[in-house]
C-alpha cells in the first residue's frame, strides 16, 4: 500500500480511478468514524449558513483526517489499515487529495522477491514528485513469505524462474538510472544493478526518502548477497540517506528456516553514526566464528543510540562490546540468545559486563536471557561460569532481568568465591527478575534479606523463575518482611520457552 500515483497538490485535475488503482475505487470512506460535528463550527460572518465540507479550511480538514489514521501497533510501528480510506479520500476533491496524500505516503511496506513492480511504482512516484518522498516516515522491507504460490525456498526458486521479474521496464530505466547517479555511488557495478536487482532498487528508495524515521528491514537471503546494505552504508556514510532515522530493526529469519546467515555489523555500523538514531533492534545475528563484528567502525562513545535490543540472536562478546561501547549514553540493553535460530553461540558474561560498565552513568534497564540457547546451558555437570561483575557504580539501573549465573556465577563446588548477590546490585534497583536458576541462588536471596531494607530501599519486586522444588516463596517473603524490606517475592516454576517468539 501507499504505492499509488497521487497527483501533486497543485494538480489541475482530480485523481482518476485509474491513477489510484481499483482498490481505491471500491473502498468506502468511513465518514462515520470522523469525530467532528460540522454544525457546531463557528463560521465567519459572510459564510453561507449551510457550510459544505469543501468550505472548511485545510488545517481543519487535516485535523479531521488525523482521526481516520489507525493507531500504531504495540511495538510503535505504524498501522497500514487506514490506507484504503486515504485512497478513497483522494478521490473526493482536490482539497481532500491535498490532505490525504501525506497520510497515504507516510508508510510503505513491501515484500521483497515477489512483486517488484509494487516497489517500482512507488519509487517512480517519489522520483517524479520529491514532495511525495518527504511524506514517507516508515518503511518495512520484508523477506519473501510463505503463500499459496510457494511454501519453501525450493518452491520459490521454481516459481521465481518464471514469474519473478525484478528488471525495470524500458520506460523506467532512464528515470531510475538518473536518480541513482544522483547518489554518486563509488561501487563500479552499483548503477548497473539498479536496473536489474530489487535490492539495489530498494536501496535507491531508502536513499530518496530522506525523512524516514523508522526502518524495518529483513536482510536479503539470496546466497551471501548484501547489496542492499552495502549501498545503504555508502549513502548513510556520506550523509545523504536516513539522516532522520530514529529506529532500525534488522531481521534475518525467512520462512524456510535457513540459519546459515544473519547480518554483519560492518554494514550497520554507519547506522550507529546517524545523527538521530536512538534504537537498534535485531533478530538473528551472525555467529562469532564468522568474524561478523569486523569492520564495525563507529568510534567509542559517539553514537546517540539509547536502546539496543537483540532477539533470538547469536551476538558474540566482541560484537556486543563494540556496539555497547559505541553508545554515548545507552539506557536499555536487551539480548536473548536463540540457538534454534542461528545455531550455537558463545556466552561470555564477564565480557558483556565489562562493556556494560562503560554505560554505568546512563543504563536504566538490562535484560539477558539464555533460555533459548540451542543446547542445554549450562550443562548439569561440574562447570564454572563467571558472572557479569558488579553493578554497584550504576546510578540509574532500576530493572535487571538475568539468569542467576550472570549475577552470581555457576559455581556449584564453591571453588572461585564469586561475590554475593547483594554485593553486586546497584543502590537504584527497583525490580529484579532472575529468569533461570543456578546453584546457591536461594542462599544468596536469604543473605540479602537481612540487608535489603538498608542497601536497596527502592527495591519493590523480586522474582525467581525455574525455582528449585524445595524453594518456599512464603517463607522467603516472611524473611524479607521480618527484616523490614518492602519487597514482593515471587517464585515461578520453569516455563516452556518458545524459541521462535
């Protein structure tokens, strides 16, 4: 949606059903949903006694149209449900067309490797009219998804050999090539790929829509092709693309379940350097043996990123250190390791802790979760796992969720003498969630009860998941109550983990 050729606001003719597409011609406008009572409007003295919609000022029409827009999804990404309504509103008259067009072009969602003409049409529109490009705020580029035409990569390749045609039509080639030349790409083959490859065309789109604030992108999964990211890196490095981007979500996980890939940090290091970037979200990074972190060149302490969030990923400690260290004032860090998505991954808590301590003045929330790891981890044998280290110097850290091994280590034989739980928590802690058991955690909690009221006066909630069978929540609560700590204690049994959620 959002790919229709709407005439510019100074057009002398109203858009036709051919220009807007058959969907717009048959989609009714939900006029009843507009919470505006026209009869209550104060009219100028010389205005007609019975005003028409077209007599309303543009500012009021825009306010009315803002109520048509569907609310965003829970993750903050825009909803596209209202776009058919804006298509229809463009057909009403020139005034409605002017007001509806920015909403119509605000979001663009596209499934790669299935219908490239959908991308071509949208890109053609914004090349012809740069003002349309300025309306685009959110772009989602998805990998091909299972459908009635194909259910896996083998079937897609068979289908694509006949039906997938990413090459530009003759009438578009010169237009797109001229637009690509404006990017001044250094890659020798970049201009040629614009005419033939959808990834390059998508990169051209991202380089033209300069006001985009949110980008959600599934990394292309055709062999080792990283063309889209490589072109995007070049344009962002030069400061000609995505300068207003505040949130980037990079995803690797296609419908066929392939796991021999992910995204390297080198192509996205330029995203960390963008002037407005605040959130970097990722799903399924490459494994450490692939040297995925090499080439990450964002200088330490310079990025405006405030939130890093990786789901079902294999983030090696070196890569994690580079990303966290690049941030000037990181507020939130979330990582769960998902072996079923990317295979085996290394988990090294001391390295993670050392990186996080570079953010001790700003970090407010920390979540680490190893329950999705491919193998049973740690093995229930003689094993020694050192913890993250101390958080005592953290000034704003209010929320911690982590496995017990990350906090107190896994030291079943008491051979290394890791610090006690109350010796490593910050004074500012308000909620503590221990999402996986490790030996000795109950004893740590019991010792902490005696000092909790004095050392952690802000702590109000504490939870232990996968609690031992002999752990008694009621007795633990009574112990904290007896020592004057106003903390709610919750013990939970082990829960089945969805490795693909």
